[in-house]
C-alpha cells in the first residue's frame, strides 16, 4: 500500500488511529459504493463489522493505489 503524507498525518489523530489497514484494504477491494470526484480522486465505502457496522470511506488518488484519506463517514447511506 502507498500513502500520501496527508494520510500519514491524519492517521495520528485519536479518532482515526484505530482504523486498521486491513479494513482500508477491504474497502478498496470490496466497496459497496465507489465514485470519482471531479479532481479524479476515487471514493470507496464499505461497512466494517468490527466497528459496529459503521461505513468507512477511503479516498484514493487518481492512480487508484495511493491512499489519501480514510475515516468513518457518519452521513453515508447505502
């Protein structure tokens, strides 16, 4: 996995430090929804059973490989 400096910085926040890399990989591999932003970044969502079924959003750069952001999206509805 490749990461942006922004992702590595945000991962230090207490509300994001518990997000496991395995969960991020699962969202990328098996998203329930995927969209492309106007800037080319790719958003992926999937429910994480281990986190009480909350939806994790992962944002990838245009290359589809580099992780830019990952957080639990409270406003997402499948």
